[in-house]
C-alpha cells in the first residue's frame, strides 16, 4: 500500500465494519487485490491473535478506563437496552470479553461474516466505471459465497418507565447524559429526529447553547444527537455542568427546554437554519472521495444506494409541526434513561 502511495484503515460500528483505502487512481488495482485477499482468508495464528488482543486491550483501557468520562458508554448502553445486542459496546463490555476470545471464536466470526454475499464494495474518484466493474469481477468474482446468518436480532421491548443511574468518579465536573429511544436509521422519521436534535444543539445559536450555556450559565458544554443505528436507536442529550451547579438544577433546566420543544411549535426560521447547515455539510462532504464512497456503501447497506440522491429532499420536506410532534413523542420522563455522573 505504501509503495503505491496509499493508506488504509477500518472502523466498526454497532451494525457493520468498514474497511477503506485511499490511493492514486492509477494504482487502484492494488486495493482490489489486497481487499479480495482479506475477504478470502486471513492468516490465523495464535501469535497474531495474541498481538492484536494486546492492542485491543490497550485501546479499551485508553478509551474507556484511563480517561475522564471514558466509561460512559459502558454505563449508558445497558441502561438503554435490556434485550437488544446494542447493550454491548462493539469493543466488548469489559476486558474479559477481549481476554477470553479464542482463535476459534475469531475464525468462526470471520467465516460467518466476511463474504462477498455479505459485503458492499464502493469506489469513488477519477475512475472509469467499466474498468472498475472489470476489476471487481477479476478480483472478487471467484470468491466463494458463505452461509451468512440472517440478521434476526431481538426487538427491544417498549420502555414504560424512567431509568436512572448515578455514579461517582474522579472527574473535574458533574455530567448528565439522557438517552431517549427512537426508531431505526431507515425509518421515515429519521430526518425529523435529526433536525430535532440539531434545533436543540447545532451551533452557538441553538436552543440549548443559548439558554443553558449563555443565559443561565449552568453548563460548560451541552449537546444533542441521534445514533442513526440500523435497528432502533437513541436520541441523546448530554451536558457538562459548570462548577458549583447542582445536578438537580441542571437536570430541571434541560427538561424545561425539552418540554418547550414538545409543547410549542418550532419557529420556521430555526428549522430553515439547521436545514441549510445540513445541506451545506452534505454538499461539502461529497468533495472527499472517501466520504462519497463510504456514504454510497452505507446507503446500499440500508437497501438502496440511490436514496443518497434524495437525502437533501427528505430534510427539506420536514415541517415544524412534525418536529414538535416528534419532541412530544420522544421527550417523556417514562421514555428517558438518565445517567448522573458526579465528580468527587
């Protein structure tokens, strides 16, 4: 890869793993060769597994155990999910999940999932489409199909009462984290929920910033976002408290803003502002060939790559009334999972 001027990496989400390669268009066949080899077979040895196990254990410690607020995902996921596998972080719930993985576990996982009939290949850049299809046939056409299990995960039961957890850690400031169950990435109301979270916290003119940070000075930072998972996901509201602010006061202030969203129709100007931000971000993100390829792959994983061309249209069609209705449906106490993260 280095010899042909390229680089590669990967990441894993709740739903899929993404391997990506960027390199000069004239050397694209090197990427096809390497990725087809990766999909066909890996060099499974105990030594390789032991090396990577140490790497992942260190990543777990660095990300979740050895930095302030790092264990929040380990606390909030089992609070929000009781049946669905989303209750586990992708890296594992604790170090034992990594330490106890066997070579057979890894092999079985690979041969169960790494197959051409369970993958999407996306190519973007200064390339000739016919040549790309020929390369795909050359390098992937002979790879064997595998018996990939049908994705049939347990549905998360409807939440009927508020869930709460309070912990104390050696951190500099209190933090509150509230999750609300919402729908899937492929649901029509995904775009409504995304705009709802943006009205709350996208930029310094957003509602939570103006009220909770600038005016009341209760928080040093506050955010709202959605997970965008393939199965039912979460809308999260989280904030770090200013020194001296009591948790009860901060939590009440957040709920006041959320209930205002649920009971009063959002101004058209607010919604237009966040729609414009989203549209500009989508347009500018397409400048990067890597982003374009990953977006195409994700939309094909969701069922239809052509939906990527209708994304802006879906955001534009959302009304202020739909955002208020979504807020009223989501922002209910019995629909909330609250983590109060107290600094010692």
